[in-house]
């Protein structure tokens, strides 16, 4: 936490280019497709293990049923990003671009490119709208109203509601999909806006921190109806449920792999059925109490589940649901390659964004030059080579994955250090931490302006003996957001530990931080 960090007393602070994700939501034109949460509490040490970032989905985990749905039928795609799309899907995206150029509520007249806040979600939106472009445009407006206009959200503003356990994440299934638990009986305890803000935080947390484009893009939902009675049928509760359903079915559409409903009282069966769209009922299973363990263990390793849901993990008590609990070895294969530690400290928002391989010319230009830098599955790398004629290699090992995230060759000179540093910088605090260089673009780089970087104002107090090697101790001066790394420009000197100054050029660049939970 911030109050545990020794603050710098530099005569001059390094100049920092700040472009926080939270600030991007000041305008719809700059709002990103994911992000907008400001966190402070530590994240689980098993939040994002190697088995998740390297997961190779089977055909049945890419498309429900193992193959694309017949043309014109409701879509069944589960993996949308960093993967090749069918000709039919490309045609539907082109129709959406044409419609955008002819409307003025979402984009300006003649502008056919998708807004940033839905660029990654366009195919899911079309699939949700059953390929009806007019309906898809309305869903895009729901994204603007329900997500963009309500973000950013600071963890501290919803912390008590997060801990209460009305909705929370807990573990992953064998396909690395996180488990979302929704205890509807607690709904009457919340106001409509309060519940909507809480659920928005929870669902945004998943796409920002738990899912991996091209590998794991959906979740499993438990709806626990324990304690549900007639109070849940009140107009107040129904309004709240309507907002939550809208978030699940429109803003975060296409993310729910399946729904398991437990402890169904007969008095609310009709209400629950009315909340499930006809075309979604095939994904929904009403599970008898005696069958819960067997059904859930068919999807999950027992240690990933609470005892009340057929597992061996302790039940989550009221007031203890957050920070969320995740566990090692969700696949049950016990590879142990990562030492079962989370890799979330080595990634930024762009890792969780991925790319939609939309071939519409204006959209293609936004991802074509970056797509080979993504961690691709074997199938996606093969498809990309055929699609673009580029050299694309799959990422299949933790060593390879880390090499993509961080430079590994030691610098041979100070000049090379600035361009591709490898040194770690430790944060001065009660807990060990490391600052990790992940890239060094010029401060005028469009990516910097586009806020793929930016997180905290940092002050450095450096050991002069190691300053030239790029080593030292860094101190957090402010931390508003954990979504992205920091950018330190080379326009200021930094006070060293012996009160002399060292050129900030030694440390200019983009840095990420690991082993401290409130950093990415």
C-alpha cells in the first residue's frame, strides 16, 4: 500500500509522461476497450499463471460445438481475438463499418472505423445481435452508456461491496475459464446504481486481468439462489436485475461459456426463466442440490471450487470475497513450469487486449503491424502466416513468452541500455519488488500519446555506484491506476543517494513493476 512506501526527497523529480487509463475515459473517443479500474489491494499470486497465458484451446473451446456455425445461423464463436475469422464474419464486420459511416450517433458522418471502446468487441456484438446491424448499433450505444460513461471506478469506492460476496470470482475450470459466482439472494441489500457500479467493476476486472486473448476469453457462471424469495420479485429488485442482465448480455456479451443455477426455489422459477433469453437457454443448467458436486467436478478440479459447490476449497465468508481467490494447477496437469506464480506483474493492458483480425482496410491498419508481437497459439500463428504472409511463430513455452515480454540480452553500452535495458530497479518498501523495463519508445511516439503507457509519478533515489548500470531504488510518489506501465522521459536529472545527481537518461523508458500488487 502507498503508506508503506518510503517516499523520495528528490530536489527534482523525473518528468513523467502520464496517460492513465482512468484519464482516457474523460472522452468517449479515447476510452479503451478494456481497463478503467484503479486497484490498491494485492492480487492473488495465482491470478495469471503460465498454464493460462500458454493455454491452447481445442476446437470446441474456440467454437461451441467444435466448428463455426452454418452461415446465417446464430454465432457460436467463443474465441474472437488473435484468431482468424471466417469469410462470413468478415462480411458482417464490413456491413457494420458501412452502417457506422451512414450514422451520426456513434461516429461522425462518413467515419466507418470502430470506436476504440468497442473495437475488440465488434464481432461479439454482431453475434449477440444475430448479425442484425441495427441491433448491433444499439448494443454499441449500450457500451457507451453502461460502461464508458460509468468508468473509471476506484477500488476503494466499492471495496465493501466487493468483499460482501454478492458477486465474486473464484478459481478456474480445466480450460482456464474463471468462475463467477452470483448470489442473487443478496440483491435486495443494494441500490440500483450501487449494484450496477459493483457488477461493472467485477466484469471489467475479468477482461482486464483474468482473460487472455486468443486463449481464454470466457467464463463460467454460477447463479446461487440461496435465500431468494418474493422480495426478489419487487420492482426495485427487477430493475436491478435488468441492469445486471444488460451488462452480462450486451456490454460483456459472448463471454459466458455456461451458467449453472443452484438452489432454485419454486416461487422464483418463473422470474429466473424470464431473465434467460430463449437462444441462451441451451447454455443454462438447473442443477439439483444432490448433483452439484458431480456437475461442477466435471468442469473443475476440486481445489478450485468452494466446498458448498462440490470442491475442497474453504467456503467464502461474507465480507471476505475480495481480493479474489485463485489457485495453482487449474488444468490438473501439474506442469509446474512457472513455479505456480502469477505473471500479471509482467504484462500491461495491451497484453489483455489482443487484436480482432478485422480485414476492413481502415481497421486492418490498426493491428497489422503489431499482431506478430502477440502471444499466438499454434493455430493462430499458422493462420496468420497464410493471411498476411508474415513470419509468425506460436508462443508455446514460458521461456519464449518471457522473451517476448522482456529483453534478455545484457546491454553492451550506456546507449544500448537506453534502448533495450535489462536491469531491474527495486522499489523501496517493506516488500520486495522489481521494476522491469518493457520498452523504450520516444516520448513523442503515438503509442505514448495513445496511452498504452502511464501509471504513476515516480521519484528515483539512486545508488551512484550502480546508476550507470541502470540499477537503483525507485519510490512511488503517487499511484492512481495499475493498468499500464510508467513512462519516464530523459529531460530531468535524478537525485542519487549521496545527494548528487544522475542523468535521467539512464532510466528513461517504459517500466512495469512486479511483486507489488498495486502495479501491473
